[in-house]
């Protein structure tokens, strides 16, 4: 037995792109040697960095400390702002989309400077750009189960991709990237073409029930981001289920998100199941 590892604050961004009658989201494939969710298709994101709490917060506009805290259901306004910064930084690092007041022609050169070691703080300050906190719509909060050795307290945000910027994976932390409709991603998972972790799977399932971006964002804005703390449950005979609040085998009795209340690993992929 080991002591429980405290989860690291993290941010995930579900980039959205309008299509004729549907919408798509940009998904990346994590490197096969990644320490967390290796080989899985995920939304861009990562852990909070020390620089996200620094002077760069002063280059964040569109949401005050109190507004950021309220949007995330936080009591710490500085942490709430830092999570917004982390969401923007990770999206820029991993897929080259910068949620900021910035000329589109300058985005790609700025990304190359970051790859060469320049910090986002320096880039933003030197260019006089402003990061747009209001480009982010809080959606959910997922905490890695306590039994895991690497844990994250991840805030999920929606964001509409700027139409004049092109998303492209970084070829370092992630090895592929593509725009998929939620249903295309779910179908690919069923075929075994991609691997989806439970939070990604449930998010796509919920997204697939909305006809357009406006309806999806309206739903996200209509309630506080739910706190989802999955728990592993031994179903016997060597079978394990990842249960969600509201499941009979979860300590939290009330549901916090729609859909089934557990995931089981079958044929190498997680599948949503009722008890």
C-alpha cells in the first residue's frame, strides 16, 4: 500500500469547429511512451505550470478573478485565472491554436519561438498581445481515481477555434491530430481505430447529443461545471469497473453528469455500461 497521490491541477480544451450541419473537435494522439494515457486520443491539455501563476495573468482579459472563480466553482481567484492560462498555453503548445488577440500571420512564428525555448509570458509581453479568458467555456472537472500513481484535477473547457488559425499537432508530446465529429470519434473507438480514456469517451458521448455548437455551449453555460470523481470497483472474477457518482458502487449517491454510471474494459477499450 502507498499513500494517496494528490492530483495536480490541469486544464483540457475541447476545440470546436463549425461544419455545415454538425461540428467537429480537434483530437490528438498521445505519444506511445507518454507517462499518462499513452497512445490514447485526447483533447489538448496538460498540468498547471508555475509560469501560469506568474505575470502572464496580467495579460489575461475577458474575465476578472471573481468571474473566473465563479465560472469554475473555485474560491481561489488566482488559481482560477492560472487554470485559464494553462488551458490557453497547452492548446498553443500542442496544436498551435492561440486563444488571444493576435494577428493570424504571427501565430506560427510565435509557436516556433516557443519550441526554441521562449516562454509564452515573454511572447505575449513582447508582442503586446492579450490572452482571451472569455474564449473558454468551463464544462466539467474530472479527477483521476485515487489508486492511480499519476493523478490530475483537470478542468475541461470548450473553445471555438479561431477560423483564421490552423490546428496542427506538435509532433512531440502528441504524434497525430485531426478534426473529428463526436460521432466519428466514437465510431472509430468502436472499430478499435483509436483509444479513448473514460473522461474523453463520456465527453464525446455527451457532445454527440447536441446538434450544433450553440446548443452545446448554451448547455455548458447553464450550470456549474460538475465535479466527477471516478472510483474503481472490483466486480469480482478479476473484472473491474470505473464507477461515476450515482452508481450503486460509488460512494457519491447523486449523479453529476448524464449517461451511464460506469465504464468497463472490454476487448481492449472502455465501454459505457449501466450497473
